[in-house]
């Protein structure tokens, strides 16, 4: 059986590394704070390409920097696909 995979956003790590809060990032980008919060906490099932472009341009990153494919081991534990043996 193939392992179940999921794509997650790494916005939490990126903003934390830069010392930015969800509120500050939303203010700087003029994006909806609740939308940014859902992405930050991975409570979003997907985003539009337009929103993806706005986020990546504001952070000067690529979509690959923001999104990661993980293997779902349980409901709460994700393992990066690249680290699965």
C-alpha cells in the first residue's frame, strides 16, 4: 500500500525565521489576516495561484520554499517525503 501523502505550507517556519508575526505579515502584504493564519497553521486545504504568488513575492521565495510534500504517518505526525527511506 502506498503511503498517504499531503502537501503542507512552511509559512510558520519562514515567518518565525524572519521574526514576523502573522499580523505583521498580513499588514505588510495587505492580505487577509485570517487567511494568512490558516496557512501558517496548516488549516487550509489549498490556496489560489494568485495568493501563492503574492506570498512568495512578498517573501522573495519560490513556491518550493513554501510548500512541502510529506508522508502522513498518523493524523498529527508528518514526515518530509525526502526523509522517508
